[in-house]
């Protein structure tokens, strides 16, 4: 059974390996989930979370992102002032806070980054140009229930890498493999019988317009058993989002299966 302690323990073990640290922080789900765990009541979860953050902060390029993560510094201060915790938690929380508050240090030499970039890593794939982002306006996306329905539909489409919801504007930005037709997304959403999708595009004068998509009557490209490698975002279409779900690739089938479950656990835990 997936629970907070098992998730954060696995993340701590991954973060203990230097080649994973930058990728974990850049992932859309891991860092917000760790911030959430700083308010957990279980001392074991708190200690494992702080250990994970301590590992992640050892990579200098992570520090600014971690410091600017919503709720990070406030939660650390609250934790430092919280009574009844063991000395190990108090010491480690102050240590992490001190590292994040310190002036930034120079980045490691670029040859090391190149070596790491060319080495097979957890989460990241060095190849570029294999993905594209599509923004959909989804009619019927009015509540968390409909959002869950939309999630389930998109997760069935082979070639979907990640998706981000903007509930206020009824939009979903989907990152997909470049060879996946956008119509496949519309077909999967239409198959829910309660939602429909149009693509958001810009016309010649830069204005946003809604483009109707053809809906296939046949089978959608489902059975997403071959999960694509996690690809870094080239651009972020929205500066603020309500919810993000990402697919990630792992070193082997076992860790890949775990990560999928962990991503579901985290996103359902820290978004409401």
C-alpha cells in the first residue's frame, strides 16, 4: 500500500544518488509533494523528507528552485519552531533552511554537467525534439470530479507524457510525443461522454482562437504500456497552474511502476 512514508523514503533513496538530484527538483510533482510532507505529523515522514531535501540541496543549481518553491521556506520556519520534535529533526530542518538561505554558490564546471547529461539518468532523456505541447479548452471541466475523469482519459492515450490543468479557464496543457495526433486527445476526452475538447491556437494577429478537432469513432491509442522518457519543458505555456500530472521513466520496470504509483499519490495528496 502506497503511503507517505514509503513515497518519501523512495524519493530519499533516489536523491542520495547525485545523478538524480537536479531531475527530481525539476519534476513537476516531487518538490511540491516534499513541501507538503514538511507539515506531516509523523516524525519518520518529517525526518525522511528533510533528508531528501538535504540531498537535493547538495546540487547548487537546485537551491534557487527549492528556495522559491511555494511554501518551502515558510514550512521550514514553522517546522523549526514546532515543539515536541526530536533533536535530529530540529537540527536537520535548520541545516536545510541555512543552505537555502545562504548566498548562491557557483555552478559546477560545465564538463561535469555534460558528462551527467550524456549519461542515462532517472527522469531525464538527453534527446530533444521528441515532444510538443498542446493546449486544450475542455467544455465541462467544472469540478474536481470532471478533472479526474479527464485525467483517466488522457492517461489511457499512448504518447501522452504530462498534462497540466488550469481549472479557472477550463484548459489543459498536454505534453505529447510529436508523432501523436492532437485528434487522439479529443477522441479520448469525448469518449468520457461528459467532456469535449477544442485546441487553443493563435491566429495571424496573435489572438487566441478555439479550433475544433475531429473525433475518431474507432479505438483511441490506448494501452500505454511503453511510457515515454520524461522530457524537460522547452516552454511553460502557463505561469500558474492548478494541477500537474507527469509521466516519468525509471531505470527499470520495477522503479518505473513505483514512480507511476508515487506520482498518483503525490498529485492526489497535495492538490485539492
